[in-house]
C-alpha cells in the first residue's frame, strides 16, 4: 500500500484535546467530529488539507486522553496517514483499530511537501526534498486491518 499526498506539519505533543476539542465529544458522528478536527490549533486545517493529505507531527503525537474520537476525526477529515517521530501508545492503538495508517519516522516534513509512503516496504520519501527514511514496515496482520478499514471490519471480513 503506497500513500502519496501533500503534508501539513505541526509540532511536538499534539494532544487529543487539540485534535478534537472536548466540547465536541457529545457526539460520535464521524462527520461531525471531522468538521472540528484540529480547529483549536489551526482553524483553517480542513481548508489546507489536500485530498488524502498527510498529517505530520513531532514527538508524542496523540498524547492526552485515550479517546478514540481523535483518530476517527483525523481519518474522517480525509487524512490518509499520520507521520510523527513518536506516538502516544493509546493513540497508536486507536488509530490502527479504526484503520488509520500511522508511521513512526524521524523525517523532515514541512507543510506543503509532497510525501510518498510505502507501508509494506517501510519507506517514506519526501518527494519535495528527496529525503528517504526507512521505518519498520507494518506486519501483514496490521496491513490487513488497515486495508479493511479497521479491526472490526477485518474481523467481520474473516481477515484475522
């Protein structure tokens, strides 16, 4: 599975309260959550997001509460993959469970860079700068979960 799109970059410690503010947690409607994704950090996030855009962050992306709303808001907003130097463990698990690809890689990505990610081979290429970074490729069972659109879909489809 290869993902290629334009990136939007944020810094370290992007927490779940920034990804989806707590005032919107009274709904579990993915479209409503997506409409407010990142708005407290960047009110124009959805306007800037390219189709299938890549969200890049620094260290400790997704820290804070364990809410599944955060990766769901990101995925439903149209983000195809999140790349960060490191992720909060609960965010990492929640993202995989809903089928949002996430990549731990120490890559230099700026807003506007075109990035190509080969999840199966574990290769991230910043097409804009030419930088290539290797990361641990997802094991086959995680690739199946992501391709199915999440853990529940993979189980319903008999893939696991």
